[in-house]
C-alpha cells in the first residue's frame, strides 16, 4: 500500500531516479522480508550457537544478494542515461558485463569474509591475476580505450592521415527533431 502511493507520487515527477528507487523496493521479494523478520524476531530467543551463526550467515547472504541486485539496476540506469546512441549499445553491454562481474566478485568476497575466511591472499591473487590478464589483453584493451576516446571526442573534427595528405570527412549535420 505504501509502495503504491510512493509509486503514484514518483510517476508525477519528471525525474527518473525516483522511479528507479521505487522499482528497486518493489523487487525486494518475500525472501528478503522473511529473512529480516525471522532474524529480528529470533534475536530475543535463546538459540544454540550454531543456529545463531547460520541465521547470521543467511541474513548476510540475503542482504548482499538484494544489495547487489539494486546496485546492478542503478548501474544499468546510469549506463542507459550516459550512452544513448545506437553505436553505444556495444559499449553499454561491455560496461554492464564488467560491472556485474565486479559487483558479484565483491559480494562473494564480502560473504567469505563475514563467514570468517581470510580473504587477504585471495584479493592479492585476484590483483596478480588482473595484471596478468591485462598484459595478455594489452592490444585488445588498447583498441577498446582508443574506441572510447574516438567515441567520446568531438565527432566533427575527425582527421585521417594517408601518407602526406590529411583527409577530413564532410561535416555531419545534426538534425534536432
């Protein structure tokens, strides 16, 4: 009921971010509310230590899962706002995939750390693996960053050099419709 009223208020505004926040709250499912309610209610009960620990882990995993989902929605919203052209769909897809991998890696590390595992060596290993992958993909990464540079630069001043000649393409006309 409260969410429906907030949704009606959010639809009246010109801002899209409040619609996104309402969408995030709507996607908090029954498991999220159920785990929060069980955890809160059992704080007043005397449970064996293993049960308390298991319930604590369940709460951590649930909260991290829904938080990562919300952060993914925010990242997708930002990417759609930042890159709107047809040529930007490949870039959007690439950034979306990279952000998802990064967020879920962080989530896994947070879960492992809260379960008592030491993740220092795992983080160091991920750093070394990242450097190794970056060296292996150096040429591809150069091409990707060059494409980003060309894409985000002023498109009306492109110059191609062929031997001693400079070739300038015709100026593009932008129609405002």
